[in-house]
C-alpha cells in the first residue's frame, strides 16, 4: 500500500498544518490541504474497509434455480 491509497480515506502528504483529525481530534501535521484525517486514523479506516471487502457474502443461493433469496 502506498500513501496514495489513503487519499480516499482522508489523508495525503503535503505542507499544511493546523486542522484537526475528524476521528481522534489530533492536530494534522504536514498534510495535503484537503486532508481531514491523520495518517494513523486513515490507515485504520483503510484496514476496516479491506476487511469488509474480503468478508464472505452471505445470501441464500439456490443452485438448482440459480436464484438468490
């Protein structure tokens, strides 16, 4: 994973300081002007998202008819 993978989760490197992370309320240091999360919180969100994507999908699938539900 690169630092660019965290952009959609609210963090990107840059030269801005002073805003607060929306999750932990710590001051953001050296972030992009559009960042809203600190790197640790963005990484946590990224990992939570990866778990959801990797989770098995649960549904009732009838193999004989090919119908779901």
